[in-house]
């Protein structure tokens, strides 16, 4: 997935994911140090994405900026 983002959007500063689901795109952005904006209306998927993103961020100091 990170390769897809880099190949499709090589100069992107921010990646927008309007249907975030379980947060896979957000995690790929975290892994390649890209900023992202994601939207998810379903509370179940929101909770899944939130937990996965927290794990992907780990102990990064700038976690609130991603």
C-alpha cells in the first residue's frame, strides 16, 4: 500500500481518504511519513481505525499532527 501512494501521488503533501474504513491508507501514510485526513461515519470502523492508528503511531511525539 505505501508503494501505491508513492506511485500515484509522488508529490502529495496530504492524502485524503473520505471513506476510511479500518484505516489502511492512514497506516500506509504513517509508514511513509505522509500527512493524511480520513473520514469514517460508521462507529465500528472508526473504533477499529483509531486502534490501528494508535498502534502504528506507537510512541511518536508528533502523533497529533498525523
